[in-house]
C-alpha cells in the first residue's frame, strides 16, 4: 500500500517514523510512504519530499493520502481533490472534519473510497472506532469528555502547584502543548470541534461548530478560583458534553467541578478522557494521550491498516434532524463575578459568598446567557457547573 503524507510537522513525521521504522511496530512491512508534501523550501531535504500536489493526485500507485497539514484551507480542498481522484483519505484535522464530515463522506462514497478520521478526536484514544462499535447494537444518548489536553494540563498543574494561569500557560507553550495563540484550547473551540464530530456519529446527524453552540473556556480562571474550589473539596475540569432525548439534544463546553474520587479528577497532565452511555452497554469510558507525535500518528496508522484490511467502518448518512435545546437540563453552578448577578436572576435560589455565587437548579442556556450579558461589566467573570455526581457543599450541608 502506497501512502502520501500531506505535511511533515509533529504528526506527519510521526506517521513517517512508524511506517519506516520496523522497530516501532509488529506489522509486516507492506506499507510504504511514496511522497511527503511539504513547503517548497523543504523539498531538497528528503527524496520523498514534493511540493506539487498534482504529482500525488495523478500517481495511480498512491492508495492513501494522510492529511496532517491542519487548519481549514488548503486542507479541505486537498482532501476533496484526493477523494475525487480515487484515493482514500485519513486525517487528524478535527477543525476541517467538524465542518465538512458529511460532505467528505458523501464524496468518498461517490468515488468508491473511504474517509477515516480516528485521530481527530482524542488523539491516540481509540474513541471513534469504539463509538461505532457501540452503535452497532445500541442507541447512544449521551457523550461527555475532557477532550483537550492543553486545557487539562493547565487546570491539573494549577490544582497541583497553586501556580497562576499565566505561569502555567507559558509552561504549556514551552512544552509544545499550547500554540502561541492558545485560543482554540483555552476558549473551548478545540473541544467544540471534537464534540461535534462525536455527536455527528452518535446521533447520525450533522452539527456544525459556531456561535449557536454554548462554549465557555478557562481563560478567566485564577489561582484564587482553584483555591476556593479546593477549599470546598472540588476540582475543576474543562468538559464537553451532550445529551439526546427524543427529538432534541443539548450541547455545551464549560468548566465543570468534580469531587476527588470521581473518574474525571484522575485525568492528569495532557491526557484526554471521553465516554458514552448506550442502551445495553451503559456507561463506557476511555482515557489516554490525546495529542502528540506518536499517539496521534498511531491512530492515523490504525486507520491505514483498517483500509488495507478492508475493515469497513459504520455507515452513517448524517441526515437525522434534532433540535438544539440547552434548557432541558437543570444543574447547579458557581459564578465568580463583581457584577450584580442577583438582579439578573431574581427567581433563583442563590447563595452569595464574597464574589462567588452558588445558583441551584438553573438550565444551561440561562446561565450562559446571563454570564455573557454580565461579561460586558466584568470581563474577568468565571463560572463552573457542579457535576451531577459531585458532592455539593452548598446544597448538601
């Protein structure tokens, strides 16, 4: 099987190493990389390197194109061109998959090839394949997870060391976990992409990222917030979750508080965690390395081996229609703000503790709307949901 890799960054080089180095894998050496697409200035660095994509598209020997360029363009166009030229595509690019999964799948079907994306959610965690396996038998009604290693590293380190957000963010950037612009990680966009993909598969629908989906990240969290939560025996994680019932589903990315001992609090450093709930399997969870050279490359090569073995993934048409409704679930929240929160929520049970407000039984849409409104007066506002399984010190006294 001949392979072309688009990009030679961290993940692309990892795929090349796994395939070329027999010491790294037990499978027989019947995969080979024929091309690596790179920028023009890098072409002379390796005999596999090319900068003309047409060379790859027009080579009938190339069976699989591995897209690890990242971003939306030219990745989208290059994926479509590969599929239309009769080449299977595997990718780790969650941003482009989240926005174009239905289109990519349809084009692949039309051209008799496959489009696989295991590594786009959870890096090295075998999440997509096991979500599909569960769906062969079950209906899936909920998904939740810690789906971003950078934000988890930041929160975990702040909790363990007491360091400030800015200090830990700089450490994450120095370690290569966070980009120079960390917005995708700390503002929840990366989790949104991964949750969209998971929801698409689980509910057989198509949910595109955008402002209509609720997101609140960790940009405003302080070391004092961490201390306050720890004082009440709670640990904060940035979580994505969705629940489906009948003809509607909710979708939210937000900080969430857990009691020590709950499984989410045991996800440390830059690890990911994701789970589902099915009709017969019940709760099923996975955790592992969610990013990095070899974990992500491992998942990409797994997709290549599935293609080679003609292992067919679950067929979905993504045509089921559900309404988005974030008012169906009522939860307890903690909000830290200097603004007048009580005047915005006169009909709710609110306890005030300095600048921290404890709000009982409020729906997710309402609290996000109120926090967004208050953020014009308090740009440093922060809030977190108290998970259903956590001990709530403000309610259960």
